[in-house]
RNA sequence: CGGGGAGUAGCGCAGCCUGGUUAGCGCGCCUGCCUUGGGAGCAGGAGGUCGUCGGUUCAAAUCCGAUCUCCCCGACCA
């Protein structure tokens, strides 16, 4: 079959208009729909099931690494937010306020949480008294409201869903270790399950979380060459413990402030999935998080309910028993061709077709979403082959994304080339930077590119290099990109 | 928040400039027949407070004002 032929015709090709392509995919595959309130969306069942799959895997990993779940209030008293100055400055412009309860005006306004450091800090102060109470390792799954001026489904919505971990430790070293452990947990999750390669590292001062001592992040390249932050892990130092008075008596009977971290991933990951893997035919969902991994389409010809459907059911049930998520599409009102396009657009990794010719030959036709490859397989060995296919598709999707990332990561010889690359090709620019925020600002003004990440494993090594813009000595290798 | 564009049936659009019977078209939807290996065909049918509120007028989808939402480009920002 021709790889160039476009079977799915109702989506604007992404080469024509990337933004439009993105929004159309989301609506037409029923991931989400716009709600009648600015910046808010409804996550529809198909989109929500992807989020649930993400959730259950992340939740498992968080618990395996020693954390437990809890739940804190949606509202935060204004006074709590004001305690950490940087935190307040960072979030004040985008906080939604509750001013009334029924018809009575509240004495103190309540913030709808933009993040929960403040309310959790307040509780930790009550709970933590001794070094024996530490570490506190708590995570919560919650909704968050940030009154953003520019919104986009999944990438930046007024309300979104996430998990936020909040931990408290005895020592600075322990907090730093936790911060980096979570960062690598996120990286491993995104690469293994979402099949999206990421660059991990530290944020510059300009880009760090409001109130953090250090912010680390994983950044991925979307297929238009722009960067998307996929998750963050903050070392909060003692910024919050000092203002919320979270103190404990240490092993030497001295009062100390705890060292804290916070970290999160959100429903933005669903948007990343669309933009990192999708093509002109629609979504491509990696098998490990796809709502359905396999769709079985019986070809309805003649007395198909008697001759074909039972075999299709048998195949579907056999795969289900092996733990494969299978959808049998036996709807009568659609033709096979229609179903092929529909499930292709929805990004199901593997399609099985079974018709009279296949019954005759004892085979099933398989079509991979990642490559479009069509292959007839013997029914006898089908289960085993399907499982192999799924793991191969997962691997191949990661490799294709990695190849794209590598091909679009540029090293430039001077600032003129830097500007030229940002204007034409986009992608990541891997280069050296002096460490000065003013210089970083200037680069942003000139090119719209910001520092996405300072890879931590090499951040101190190459001290003989010079800043790409100002030529001052540089210690930091950094990645620049235009970001979402 | 600044500049630009848009909102008419589930989706995509025409009509608006130049106000005037019953607001159209394609796809989708419903019923029936017939079909089904890459988005079938025929026949019949349903579906609209023209985003919302107000104004002008004998009369408003159409003119005026406000407002809400979406898209693009900036500013801001996980």
C-alpha cells in the first residue's frame, strides 16, 4: 500500500497549519471539547482514558518510590499565599479568587489553588516536630486553576489535572537527592510509556519555579520543532519551611527548618502525545498507554454474522485473555473503509482485519499505525505476534521521535547562525551560555528562544567554552528553543 | 492585556455590503431498500431563538452599540 496516500481526509495536514491540525485532531478524535468558559475544556472519554492510563502508571511509580497519596483543600487563604514573596509574585497574576460564600462577603479572600505549596506548608508545620517524623513523602492528584491569558487544549488550560508531590527532609542533600530521583522517574516514565525522548536538566534563574531554590525539568521536542516542558521537579530549599515555620528537633537536639521539594506532571502530557507522535492522518498513540491497543474489524460481506463475526470474536477474546486491550468494531452502520480511517485517526497502534479470504486461508491481516505496514498472519500464532508487534511499535515510536529530536538539535558556530536557525528550522540549539540573566533576556528578545534546560550531568565540565552571544567564559552547556 | 480575524443545523460553509414572503448548500443524523477488503448508492425525512443582550426601523441573520467565546501574531506565563 502506498505510504503517501492520505486515507484520513478530514484533518488539515500539519504541514499546512500546525495549530489548526492540533486543535482539529483533539476535537475530531474526541479527546476533548471546548467548554463554554474561556480557556476551559471538557476531557471526553477517549481523552480521559489516556489520562487514566498515564495516571495509573505514574501513581504506581510514585508509590513504588516510597510516597503515599493524600488530599488537601482546593482553597487557600490569601494570607498563606502571601508568605513566600517570590511565590506570590509568580502566581498572583493568575490566581482565581473566591470572595463570597453565598451572598456573604468573606473576611479573607480564598485563592483557588494554583499549586499547593502554601496550604501543604501550613499543614506540615503542624505535623512535623522531630527528625523521626521525616521524611514526609506525600503526593496528591488534584485539579489546579491558573487564570492564563492564552490557552490551548491540554497544553495550557485554565483548569487542569495533575499530580503534585510535596516532600520534607532532614537535610539539604536528601532534598536534592529526592528532587533528582523524581526527575529521573519522570524521564523514565515519559520515554518508556509515552515513547517521547526528553532532555532533562536544571532551569535557569529566569525560568525557575516561583519560590524554588532550584527547578529541574524534562523538555521534549514537538514535531513542529518547539519545546514542551513535560514535568518539573523543584528543590524548594528552606524557602517555604522558613515562612511556614516548619521546624523539627534534629538528632543533636537543635531546632532546624526542613528541606522541601515539590514536583508534578499534568494533563499537558496528553497534548504532548498528540504533538510528538501525530501525523496527517491523526493520532498515533504508543501501545503502552493507548485506550485500545488493537482494533479488530470484521469485513462484513454476505452472511458475515455467521461466517466471520464468531471468528473475530474468538480472536478478540483470545487477545483479551493475554492482557491486550482490544476493541472489536462490529458496528453494522459503517463500511470497513470508514472504520479503517476512523481508528487510524484515533491512533490505535494495531488493526486486525478479518474477512472471507482470511477465514479461507486461516489468516488475519494486520496493519501497523506507526509504519502503515500490512501483513497477513496465521491465526494459530496470532497472539504471540500481536504482543511482539505492540512492543515493536512502542520501541519504533520512541526511536522515530528520538531520531527527529536528534536531527533537529543544532550546534551553531556563532550568534548569527543561532538567529538563522531559530528563524528557519527551529528545534533545539545546544550551545554555551555565560550564566547571566540579562544575556538570556537579550537572546529571547532577538530570537524568541529561551533556555529550556541546563543538562545537569555536564553542567560544570567544559569551562573553556564561551557564551554564544557575549563571548564571556561559560560553564554551562544549555539547550535553547522556542517553547510552548 | 495590545493588534488582526471569526461565530448562521452536529461539522464545514453561503447569505450580510444594498434590511423585506417559508434562512440555503455539502457532509453528518433518522427511516427503508441495497451494499460492505480504504470514508458506497438510491428514495424519503428530521433538525435553526442566525453566540448573547440591547438599540435603530413598519420590518433585523443583514445596520449600530455592548458583551461572551474561538483562532492567528505579540506581551505575559507552566
